[in-house]
C-alpha cells in the first residue's frame, strides 16, 4: 500500500489544521489540501494513506484512507495547480511517526510503500 506524510500546520484563526475541512456533501469524508505535488504521485495514493503532521518530529495528528484526488488552482501561489485529497479518517492513522524525505525544507515526504 502507498502512503505519504505531509506537514499541515495549525490554523491561526481557530482550532484545527489549516487546509483540512469536512468535504461538503460527503458525510464522513474530509478534504486535505492544497498540496504542491505531482498529480500522478497523488493518484498513486488512492486506496492508500496520508498522514498529516504539524512538524516532522511530532506524530501525525490526522490521517486516513485516500478515496479520491482533486486538483485546485490557486493563482496567489507560485505553483498554481495544487492537489486536494478526499480522505476517510481513521484512528489508526493518528499518532504515526514521520516516514519519507526528512530534509529541513521537505513538507512532503514523498510516496512510500507501507
């Protein structure tokens, strides 16, 4: 199974993580995005897992099964085309240690096999 670990900081204007919200009209599913990553790599994760971390040193605070991938365009960013994951969260995917690329500037660990 494929998986990816991503940095997702706390929101500054309320509780919860930035870039994480309930998926409208999709009970039990969440939207996690706008990630700067290759769309094909993101599609490899369908049926796999993503793990969201506040930092690489801390265990995941959210995670789950990727059920779909969408693209979104944000013209305010250097790379306009971004990836959004539609995720079915699970308790087992919370508290997982970071795996993948861990260089200081990496906010995405890459697609890994678990």
